[in-house]
């Protein structure tokens, strides 16, 4: 949920104040006072961005960020570390642990909002890249299947023509009618394969059984 933020901090007053400010800006804010319940909230609400304190009892924000980035289901979440720790060494440690951004307390609300917007743009770009990669994968798959199926069908079409052109191999009318019907089916299959090979942008359409299939162009 791109407009949903998860705020994890052990300071109840800080959570109350920051949550109110963010909600006034139109964000949906889910909060937690410790990383353990914070993880459960992350899985439940699927936030686009996580705002997390560094020093908390039980698990630090650094440890939480590492776990998030190591989990394939959550590694794309954008993490902004909110902390009173200053200095280059702390910033580097936070970013190396998996935080995508680092903001030192106290901070102006305008700066946090700008960092959140930046994170949203970054996530939107990642999603577009992932969607394009998926599109190209589907396209390659469709072309590969069309190529593999096309060869035996073309061979079958050739064999059907040979039989029709040699009366000694197909003497009865029933055989000839069957070969003609087979030829029509093979022609339809080859036309579909040609259509799939010309696909530029894969588009899904409903298929029997509640499934979807790629629509030929």
C-alpha cells in the first residue's frame, strides 16, 4: 500500500506526535512501539515505507532493517531510519544495514515529508522496472513456445500436403476429407503462432477455469 506508512519507535509521545502530523498530510500511519509487533504489522498492512528508530529494547532498528532486506517477501520495502545518532560512521552503519535513508532527530516535518515522497518515487520506479522485466519474460516465453510448437506443426502440414498430392497414398474420399480437415486445423494453428510471434506488448485475457492467457495480437 504506497500511501501506508509503518512507524516503529519505543517513544509513545514521539509516535503520537509524528503520527498525527503524517495523518494530517493524508498518510495512513500504522504504529508500533517495538520491532517484534512492528514486523507483524508490516506483514498485515504491507506498508510502502517504514519509519524506524535505531535504539529500541529487544531489537534495534539496525537489526530490523537487516531482517527486512534479507527477506524476499519484504526486501523492497523502503526504510527510513529516524535516530538521534549523528556522525558519518552512524549514517554509514545504518545505510549498510539496509536503511534506504537516514534522518537525524529532531528534524523538520517538511524534510521528513520530502524523504517520504522521495521513497515513494523510488518504489514506484522499482515497480515499473519489475513490471517491464515481467513483461519481457512473458514475451520471451510466448515466443519460445510459439517457436517450439511451430516446427512440428509445420512438419505435419508438409506431411499432409504430400499425402494429398500423392493419390496412391490416399485413395479413399474419407481419407482425403480427413486430410483436408487436418490441413484447416494446421493452418489455424500456424496463424495463431504467427500472431504470437508478432506480440510486442503481452496482454492477459480470461481463460476457462478462472485462469488467464496471453492474447494474440
